[in-house]
C-alpha cells in the first residue's frame, strides 16, 4: 500500500520557522491535489493548505494565510509546507493527504 511520509517537525520558538516535507509518490498520485491538515490534542483535524498538481492557486486556512506557503516538486515526489512567524496555537500534529491516503503525521511544537 502506498504511503505518504511527512518530516520536518520539531520544537521552535514563537516567531520562528519550520519547513515540513511530504513524500507523495507521483507513480500513485499523478495529477492529484495534496493537502496539509493539522490536529491539536482534544481538537478536530483541520485543513491548513492545499496545492494542485500544477501548483496553481494554492488555498490556505485563514489562520495561516500570509504565514504559510505550500509548494511542490513533482519530479522529486515532494510537497512542502513552509511555516513562518509561528505561534503557539500552530502547535499540532501535521498530516499530509492525497485522495484517501494520509501520512503518519509530524509533530510541531511552538513554545518558548
């Protein structure tokens, strides 16, 4: 079964940056829109950002707009989430999603 694999999470101070990566095999997901979600303890999973195959018109949740940037490099089977000016409320497990396939998640903690 094809899997998505996230990486790049960690501990960062408020105002800092992190870049998450997700391996999205194009052999299985050619032409597919990829999305990032996040889930904090005790909360529902929420949409963060999405990008289509051509990288046109990415969409963002209002809470991350102008701070996060989603990009992809199809030739490398990679989708990125660049997160800037991080806030404590951005602390969550971040998941990437393609169709009905999810990664295992990567933890992001924003704390001083």
